[in-house]
C-alpha cells in the first residue's frame, strides 16, 4: 500500500515540477520573441487562431523544446522519488502529460499539423529519457563513490 502511495506521490511531484519547467521555458521563449507582445485573448477565437497561424516556426520549436525538457525532468523526478529501476512511473508521467497536451491541442485547433504530430510524439520518449538519465546518473555515482559526500 505504501508503495502505491509513493508512486502516486512521485507521479504528482514529477508532473508539477515538469509542468513548472515547461512553463519556465515557454515564458523564456515568449519574452524573447517580439510577436508575443500583442497576444489576443483566447476567448477571441478567430483573432487567437489567426495569431497562432502567424507564429514563426521558432515559436513552435521553443514550445516543443519546453514540453520535451519539462517531461524529461518530470520522468526523472518521478522515477527518483518512486525509487524504481523500471520506467513505469516515468511512462505514466509521459502518458498524463500527453493527455494534457492533447486537451490543449483540441482546445487550440489552429496549431500547424506538423506541430500537432511532433507534440503528440515527444511525451513518452522524453519521460523515458528522464528515467534513463536517472539510471545513468546513479550508475556513474556508484562507480565514483568519492564524489558522494
């Protein structure tokens, strides 16, 4: 029972931290692209759709980067707190973040098709990459016990 609670806690913490990382990188991108100065309200559907369709490719690449880095860190954190050696929690994190992305893509329909495809593809591999990075980090630390203090 405690194992399940630990995994649920790990999942929640991973998603929160990963979401914050994604948000941070998205904001960084928004502040460095002048096109984001006059963003219409999302409730103005046509104006917002026109805004999205006029975004440069770099804006979408920044979003993909932000989402993949956030998900990778979420997978890393969730696995770290779950104490797993298999990518179960990391994969669950990726799946939940994918579901959230799909909801976003459904609510904002004006994203280009290539972005929608890339967005759907990145989540599970990014979360599993976070899992693998954690395992590799632990392996390296075991080989160099003097670096642990």
